[in-house]
C-alpha cells in the first residue's frame, strides 16, 4: 500500500467521521426530547446526566477523529 493510498484513505475516513459527528450533534440538538424519551424507556437517568453522557461521547469521538484520522493524514501530507 502506497503513501498516497493511505493518505486518501485517512482523508476519506476523516470526512466520514466528521460527517457522523455532525449528524450526531444535529440529531441530538434538534431531536433531543425524542431521543431522551426513547432512551428513557430503557434507562432511568435524569436529563442532565443524559446530556452529559452525550456531550462526553461527542468529545471522545472528536478526540479520536483528530488522533487517529487527521493527525496521521497531516503527517503523511508532510512526508510526501
């Protein structure tokens, strides 16, 4: 596998993952009550805890995108 192929793969993975993160954020923002009601059937947690879990999940996902997709992509762009 060449560097250019790896660079392209990491670039597209970044785009897809950022798209998923954006979808998660928009869905959580505009359908918050519906999501909470759906999850409230399975888990008995207060709204504040529910929001903090989602916020922490989005933060973790964003950090993983930067660490595993964007940083290696930039490194490969510098090397090649």
